[in-house]
């Protein structure tokens, strides 16, 4: 009976995180890259003039194979099959949090509180990453699978943990590598269960073999030992500066050090109830995250190692904030008095605020912490209420970019323009509308800002994208010049109407055909 109740609870919380808070998005972040890649893999005739799909960076992941397989089996679109995986993996991650909390001796109600607080999510300063990704990307699936693996490990279920960790590796190897590094240390740790831990490497070995086979099948030619050319580094520093820790404000680095200090304080409060596995992951992964900053500086900015911008090691900082939330929430449950509990709970929910250092968010975190401390047996209900309180209080995780006019434009282009047509949103600047249109219309975009994020991954892409960006950004709209570049349709907002006949018009957009 408890298994059914636990499964229902995990699924319920997963749906709450998906539909309520922190929520989910589509074609507002990295799915602007992944969705067109998937569409092109499914039908090579689609988006064949799109530079984003010329060198797809999905070779070393089964993300694309799983999505294509589920779409073929179910007949659903990519948005639906990816959302289903997003909900399922979130549920598994919440289960892992429950298991981990229970391994520290918490009651089921206390474990619910800890899992709920961690499920509120957090934005990681500097690294441009989230503890709970809004979009169904490879990392969005890998992180909760790792939480599931950690929870299973804390209960000595090593084979199941190995399978979950291997699944995370199949989805996103860079995210899973720190987990397997800590696992390796556990295997050399003096303990009677060491042999059981070693057996989990069977699943990892299988995952590695599968990825190598899949990469070769896709003709992957990635080089791992190359050095960054000065021009490529300059372009990356301009377009993806978050990869270079030297560009971060000192306050951002100090923030992560402060988070680690809070983590250590909470760890000291609850350490006596923690087993070896829980200690290894709740301290080991944050240490990896903290060390990723000097390591990235050494390997990338001094060593010029070209693979570092692709792996982006500083994104492991997400484990630092996530572990801090877990340990402070646990300390809140374990607190000896209401004042202490309120302090720990406030620290646990603070990272989920939009700007945690603003006084209004500190006040909100303090109020929530006090409410949880005073609730007694009703604390799990108060923790669940936070999913509604935060958005009502004004915490906004992402803008609403999808509009009826953009959907109408996409539908018109899909039905009335050639399959190989190239569009350009000439006045979009750094806006995200072109990426939404690209997948909605299944038509190529000549150049957009979001697509330039691929400068970290693809050889030769950066130079091509930068040339196109210079040809279009803040340049006067000249239909003949755009036509010479290979653009067939130019999109403008209505306030930028040209003295020419539009081939399509709605309440927000105009479309002109080039000569």
C-alpha cells in the first residue's frame, strides 16, 4: 500500500512542478535548438537549409533516438513525447529525494517536506543552468535520474542505482560524470558493500558502449584534445560568456562560496544520521561544483582545451545549490525549536526566489520558513502550498513568448511557402521569436541570436553564424540584399512596415518576399 501511495505522491508532485511551479516551457530555451534537430533527423527534407541542423550535437546522447522512437510508436509530436519524459523523470527524481531523506531517519512526512522544497527549483547564478529545467532537454532528464540513483544508493540498492545513473549518462554524459566520479570513490571506500557498488559499473559500461555505437552510426567526428583558436575563443566570450569564469562578477563567485558555507552548517547539524553514501553525494557533488570554477579557468582559459566549452563543467554548480536546499530542509525538519526550524526552512526556499538577495524575497522566504516551522504535522501541506504561494507572490520564472499572432504566422508559412524556404526576422534583434517560428513553421531561419549558442559545440559553426549575424543585426532592411544572401521571406513587426507589398499580414507581423 505504501508503494502505491509513494508512487502516487511522486507523480502528483511531478505534475505540480510541471503545470504549476516552477513550470515548463517549450521553444523558449534550448528546445529551440533540439526540436529542429529532431525534426530534421525524422525527415531530412525538413529544414535542410537550416545551419543549426548541419552538425547536430546529439551524437553522444540517446536523447534523439528515444524521442524519435517514442514518436514513431505513439504517433504523438516531439513536444508531447518529450513532455512525457520530463514528467516521468521528475517523478523519479522526487522519489530519489524521498528515499534520500528517509535514509537520514526522517519520517515519511518529513521526507515529503524535503522533497517538496527541493522541487521548487533554483536558478544557478553565473552558470546559466537550473536545478529543475523548464524545458525537456537532455539535462532536464539526467538530473532527476541522478537524484533517483542517489536515493537508491542511500538504501543500498546498488544495481538499481547503477541502472538509473547509466540512464542519466545515456541522456547527458557531462551531467552524469560527477555522479560516477563520486561513485568511484565509494567503490574504494572501506565498507562491506564495496563489491555491490562495483557491480553498478556494468550498467555504465553498457551505456558507454551504446553511446559509442550510436555516435559512429551518426558519423560523429568529434575531437576531444583540440585547442581553441583565438578567433573561436573571442566569439565564445562574446556569445557564451557564462562558460568563462573570468567574466563572472566576483559577487557571483562569492555567492557560491556562501551557499557552500550554509551547506556545511546544515551538514554539521544533521551529519550524525547520515550514512556513507548520503555523505559522499551530499558533500562530494557540491565540492565538485565548487572546484569546477578554478578547474574551468585552468583547463579552458589557460589550457585552451576545446572540449571544455562543450562539457561546461561549471554547470555542476547546480548540485551545490540542490544539496544546500536538501540539507537545510532536513535541518529544518530536525530542528529542536521553532525559531531554528524557521531559519533552516527560510534558507531552503530562498534559492527558489527570482532574486533571492532582494529584501522582498528574503521577507517571503522568512514568512514561508516561519509558516513551515509553526505548522507542526501540517508542514508537508505548507510545503506543498509554496508551489502556489511563490507565483502568487510574483516569482516569474520565464516570460510568455508564445502569441496567437506568432502561431498564425507559423501556420501560414508551413502551409503556403516552399519547404526549403529561408526566413529572416529582420527586426527581432536578440528576441526568441525566430526560434519559436522555426519549429512551428518547419522553415529555416537565416540567423538568430539563440541559434548562436551553438558556438560552444560545433566546429566551423561559429564563423558561419557570426558572418550571418553581422549581415543582419541592426542593418537597414534591404529586400534585394536579403535575397542575395539566400533569404526568401523577410518578417517585420507591423510598426516597421515597409513601402512594399506584403505577402502576409496579421495583427503583429508582416512578411515580404525578396526579389
